[in-house]
């Protein structure tokens, strides 16, 4: 609550943005955690201390760059209770009492008589790696997307996934991983074009928290330039019981700002059509990232034990193989790699 006016805000960032808009009406966002102080210390310091004390173990990037998905305590099974999505038109204005993990159905551009403002092409290796990452743990995962934006053809090409091997509250590791990602992007001549995130046991639909995070990332990637540059979000649902088969559901989305006359509403999560580009082989980079991920999750209480049954017909390893098969080059066998994976995970059990 703001003492001066009695107004209530959902987060420090919402209050910080409101204050900054009083000075600069064009201001679109502001990180309250990094700009609001309590007893002379910025709020992000208090947050980091609290997270360390509680040792919340959710995969994460550095908190100031990408907001984090909902936390999951290691060893505790993710609540597999079905989260029923709501339609965007049912949301109305923001309500602080609403659960931020509420899932929202995406809207097609055709349904609102608009064209998708950019084209998307995604490499099969990107989907392969984020699918593999999402299968390893019962916790949510997050990572970056690298690629290129061609302003002339309005084509966003996603060429590389960068999994984040860090845990919520581990600021030192998160910062190191983030720096490693930026170095990799720079060395490959790629730009940061988006992020990915998993809902292990829920549909591949954005939550209210995901919508706000994506809106924030879109504004950050655009920066101070007036030119349009898209930011893509990919959601992966590996173990949702409503998926039609063993293959994970991977869904892209983008957020359209709410109508100007309703600035306090949530952004509108839009379904994005994307072209799928089959790579001719799995690169050594991909295989190396897979092994780094396996080493990272080995022995963790939230590790998915691949040898255990996933269904009456399949183990978790069978399910993983089937899901990865459609994203694997035809002439490349995964058997040897997945055998290595299983061997390393068993050592850590």
C-alpha cells in the first residue's frame, strides 16, 4: 500500500512503474526490486537473502534479467492436480487476489482480425534440447533462445537453446551461467530472441505470471529503439496427462499489450504460428549441453528417474525417446547418447 494515496499495488515493480510514470508518462516498466529501498537497502537484497534462507530449488536465471517460474521444493512431488485454464475475456481487470499461476488460453490472431506481426522459424535442435531439459526434473526449468531477427523479411529465426543450469536463490551460479550464455551468443553472432520455460504436469499454456514476464521481456529486448523487435516465449509440457501421447507439447506465445483504454488489464497471450526447420544433425554443442544438464541434475531430489514406469506400457526413458524422436535427424541414432545419460543418472541416484 502506498501511504500517500492508499493505493494498493500487486508488486514493488508495479508501484515503481506508477511512480516513474508520474515523472515520465512514456515509461512502460520498471524493476521495483532494484529501485525501491527499505531502511537504506534495495529490495532485491532482501529477496536474495530470503531465498537463500529458504533454499528454494527452482532452475533459474539471474533474477534481474528473467523473472523466475513458480518455486518447487526439491523432493516434493509437483502437484499434479489439473490446472484448468481460463479464457482471456474472463479475466477482466487485474485482481491482487487472483492466483498468479492461473493458466490462460491463447488467442489466435485470426480471432481478433489481425495478422501475426512477424514470422518465426525454429530449428529442430532448439526444440530437441529444451524438450530434453524439461524431461529431467519435476521442477520447472528455464532457458534462453538465441537467433537472428531480419527486419526486412520480418523473420525471427530461432537457432539455439541455452539451458540455465542454476537454482533459485543461487545468485552467484545464475550470474555465471548468464555470462556464459551471453558469451556463447556473442561468439556465434547470435542475438537474444526469447526464452523457454516448462510446466511439468500442466498444459503448455502461459500463466498470469508468464504473461507479465513475457510482456516485460518484450519491452526489454526492444530497449530504447523505436523499431519493432520480437521476443518469443516457448512453453514445454512434458508430463501433462492431457497430452495426446508420450510426445511433449511445445507451444510458442507472444503477448499483445492490453487495449489503451484498459491499461491495467493483463496483456493478451497470442498463439504464434511457427515454421519447423529440421536440422541435418545434432551438433556437438547439443550433446555437450545434454551432458552438462545430466551432471547438474544428477542426485537431485527432484530428478526424474528414467528407469521407473511412466505408464503401463512405458518407462520415463521410453517416453523421453519417443518425444525426442520427432525432433531428431533421421540418420542419427540417440541410443548411445541416452545410454550414457542413464548411466550417469544411475550413478547419482
